[in-house]
């Protein structure tokens, strides 16, 4: 008896939910590692090794070819180089949800988009209102982001008590939030533009689109082109991490080989009798090579790249970013209490208020639809977690603030993240408790 007949038939939704759940599992574990990395950085920055620890990340590193040399600090290579992979993976997940997932319904996608807009506009407005024209006024972009890994990690602690609709809403919101934040970085915190370098980067994107139309699917080729475009953008004055977002959104979401064609190719391999096929000219070797290509290309480029890169981003790049950026030497620090309070209030109050308000308006104006399982109380409770702005907040703070203001800013970010995590976790625990349900 055929064993496959004893199982339930597979639905297209199975191919959509599995990558999404794998993304959530990795993000949840990454949240724990990110927390440990942050504590490690805070500990080392307040020990006898503080000076050496902080100076290490400012050490120049690079390559030289003849008279041409590219040198940046280690922190720059991490924040602008490795973090490009973070935004690339975020853009891959966003495109997969928009093309293949539940967000392919425009009204379903409009809800997290509206929420993300509210979650960026309200805290920025509150921050500017509290800071006024002070020295930190240019740092309004710091309070606009949400840390995906920490938010998913908090939801993971609640397990199955949190409905999938809330997980999808918060994940989509955080991804749109991150995309919006990097666009703000590119526009608001860039340097004077070098139009030649920017034009070169634009030609690079056009070349990538062209070779994709020609059917070239070699990942090393695209990696080489992406590296060249990154170097052009790094010299252009536009923040180079934007390259990761654009390339991620350009990545094809459809697979090249269909299941029917894959099975036909595999059937040809199986049909060959066992024997010695070491000769390169045998039909068996040709069919075997074709089967290898077909097996690889039966998975969409988006899913293939996400599977390959997401663990590296979550378990290597993000912890490295935290260790290099979260070190705050508390002793002898010049505290700017109003600035710290402004950041905390903007995150803890502004983020959830903006998300709920814009979501409500989008639904009432019939621009967006809200899933039935996602009640307004759940949405409001979950929005409290979006005040955890850790990764992107530190990322933007390094660009937006003068060095003497970074310590109170980072303390505000860390304080807001802790308060938002506690409030969101308690609110969701109460709403999803068995007695309440």
C-alpha cells in the first residue's frame, strides 16, 4: 500500500505557513541571544576593560589594492556592511508575505502598513514636542522603529495562547517599520550626495534586473554584483544598507521549476538501471545533473536565500551588532535626563498610541480589514510590545546623535525596551489567560 495515500493531501497553504513559522522560531530564539549579547556588552563596558572594549570597535579595518584602499572602523563594517544582510532578509520576508502569504490581499496588507505609519509618526511627533529645539532634535528617527526579534521573542514566551493573527500582524508591522526606518536613514541621515557613485549604484541595479531577465540564477554572481553596488552606495552619501532592502525586494518569489516538471525529471533518473555511470557522456549523468538543478530550482529564490541567510543574521550578525553597539559606560557619563525621558515616552506611549489610532482609522475608512481573531483589545495589548525599539533604535542613534549624547540616548532606548516588554507581556498574559478566555 502506498504510504502517501494514508496521509492527508497537502494544500498550497502548507507551503506558505511552514516558512512563516520557521521565521518565527528563529526570531524567537534570536531574541534570547540578542538579550544575552546586550547584557554582555553592558557588562564589559562597565568593567576595568571598558576602554579597550570600546576602542576595539573603532579600530580601522579594510583592504588595499595598489593605490586604492577602503578602510572603515569595525563598527562601520558591522553597522553598514553586515546589517545590509539583516535588511536583505527582512525585505525577503516582506516580499514573500506580499506575493505568497496572507498579505497578498491588499486590504489585509493595508492594516500593518497603516499601523506602521502610525507607529512611526506618533512617537516622532511626541519626541519633537518634548525635546523642542534642543541638541537632540535631529534624533527623531531613533524612536520610530520596532525590534522584530525581541517582539517575536516576547510572543514566544506566551506560546499558543497568542493567536496567529496577532503574530502575523506584529511581524508584518515590524517589517514595514524596519523598511520605513531604513528609508528615513537613507534620506534623513545621509551625507552630501556623490551623484557619480549613486548613478553607478543605479546602473548596478539595472544590470541585476537585466541578468535576471536573461535567466541567470547563480547566487555568487548576484552576491558579487550586490557587493559592488554596496561599495558604490557607501561612497554615494546614501546609507548603504538600503542596498539590502532593494535587492531583497527585487528577488524573485516564484520558483523556476514546477512540481510537475520536477517529478518528470526525477522519474527519468529513477528509470535508469543501476550500473557504472562514471563516464561523463552517459545519459544517466546528464539526467542526474538536470535533476540536481531542478531540485534546487523547485524552491523559490526568496525561500532558498531566507533559509540560507536567516540563521546567520539571527545568530551571528544581530548578536555582533548588539555587542558592538550596546556597550554603555555608565560611570562618569554626562546624563541628559530630559532627552532620556523623551525617548522613553515616545516609545512607551507614542508607538502603541499611533499604531492603535492609525489602525482604527484605516479600518473605519474601509482602507484595511481586521481579521476576526484579532480583537481591538489584543491589537492594543500587542502594540505595547512595539515600544521595544532596540536594534534599529541603536542603529539610527549612532547616525543621528553627537557622541556626547549617545549614552543618555542608549539608556533611554534600553529603558523603553524593558518597560514596553513588561507592559506588553503583562497585558497579553491577562487577555489570553484561560479564565479570561
